[in-house]
C-alpha cells in the first residue's frame, strides 16, 4: 500500500471556484467543495459494471488501513477481482489514498476492504468495517454488490456512497457517486433547446443503457418545450431503425444518438447510407461520445455531447502519474472525490457529518469532474459542460455551471 506523500502538490494544482488550495476541498455556497476532474469516458460495460467478471478472481486481499484520523470510513472495492475490474479497483484505491494525502491533516482513517468482486465478499467487508467503527461506506463498484452492503449499513443507520451507475439500486441510504446517463441527457437536451433545437429524433441501443436514456430523454425533451418526432431502438440490425428515422428527419432539427464510440459511428454511417444528410441537422450525444472513434468520424463532426470539462481530469491524471507512475482509470476520480468529500464533511459538519440532510445539500459539491449533488432518492445530478466533436477532440462550447440553479 502506498503511504501518504508529502504535502507538496505533484502536478498542476486543482481548481476550486472561489476557493484556495488549502485542502482537497474548499467551500461552495456553504457546502463542501471538492477539487475538479473531467472528460468522461463512460462505457456500456461500465454502465452495467454491475456484473462481476467471468474469470476466476484471485484470493481476497486482507483489509488494510490508510490514515490515522478518528473518523473511520470504509472503502469497499473488488481488489482481487479478475481482469479490468481488479485493475480499476487498484486505481481507485490509489486515488482514494491520494485524496487522503492531498487533503491537509484529515481526521479520517480509511478501512479498505476487498470484496473479491462478489456480493458475499462485499457484505463480509461491510460487516467487518462497521464492526471496526466505520461511520460511512464508500463503494462497492458492482451494482449487484450494493444491496448486500446496504443491508449491513441500514442495520447500523449509516450511509453508503456507491460507485455503480445503476440507478435502480439507489435510495434508502444508498447514494450513487458515479456518472449517470440521466445527467448527460438532461444537460444536452437543455442546451439544444437553448439554441432552438426542440424537434428531436432519437436513436438508442436496445440494452440497459438505452432503456435508461429512453426514460430520461422522453422526460427531458417535453420538459424543455420540445417534442420527439421519431424514436427507434436498435440491436445488431442498425440499418432498419436508421432508415425509419431517416424518413422522418425532415420534421426534426436535432438527432440524438446515445451510444459508445464504435456503435455511434456505425449508427451515423447507417443513417448516411439511408439517405440522411447529417450536416443539415444538429447531432446530439452523451458522455460516451468522448472517444477517438467519434472524433475521427466525418459524419459526426460538429456534434454536441454533454460531459465533464476535461481540464479537471487532465490535472488529476498528471498528479496521479507523478505519484504512481501509471495512468488512472477514468473512474478513479470517483474514489478521490468520495474520500475528499468525507474528509471535508468530517472537518466541517460535526456529529451530523454523514447524515442525509448533509449529503443531500442542494448547493452540492464541486469535485474533480465538476459540480455534483445527491438527490434525496440517492441518484445524483452533475454540472456538465457541452462539448463539440472536432477532429482534434472535444472542444467546450458551453462550460460547466458554477452553481446549481434554485
């Protein structure tokens, strides 16, 4: 386990609106404010990162601790899980310890538990942590492990800050600190309406991610005074849905395609093959568009998508590389922000530090990926930038909000 580094910053100092770098957090409208990160690369596998890996996991790691503060905080990750899950978990643990090192004199101690990528392991780790005095649980990563952890937490009346993107498991003391598709949809629909694009055609994949996006876009478009003029789902056959939507594009001024880099390029090509002139319509997408394949696609140039401002993640990655000699996984910022948040709450909020009223402060918090706040139902809302697709990468056309509206 890597120990705390010196207090000297390794890389560009993080930025906090209206705050100095006196710790990993400042204050925003009276609420704790985390340091900033960005350029979301969600993936469909991350969205359903829910299922543990198929490969056999390694032997569970023994629990470790980081920090010496009086407030104990559990961190539950699939450290011994096979493949990418284990690699992501290690990167997230590094980020958690990095936050601890960068926050000046935090009064917290991390109780780091390996859940082995299974609900049983997660429940055992949670039980061990609460028996050791944990006041809040950060993690787990897999959706199917969250209910097992929540069951333990609820018996002790403590909150869980999980990293899953499955909104169905939120609530009753479980708060999701993750990149939820709903935030992407709400931001891009809001922005497109503000520039006069209110008649929207929609193409989404027929999978779990597509189902979430479908519900979000069908709520967001009419809420912003718009209408959905065509809606299709696609599976392996993209040509037929593309033809159906292409025939109705004459009454649309925007085309929303919610998929990852490889798939969205394929869908755009299918639309072009069906006779659609995508240069005559505003293309819209989600944070999954933050992908080299999208930037290289001639059909998608000028498309707009919602994502965190990339500057924060670049700064975070630089400090992480200096400290650990490797690149962080994209979800590492979640672990960093979670630890920085609980450290700030422990410092500023007294005995109510992890209560629902504190965690759901409507002013929210500002993390590496920008503003976020927890809703009472356990989901979150993020303040995202609007990015434009160019051959050189994503370029911001509208910055992240500095505060949440009333």
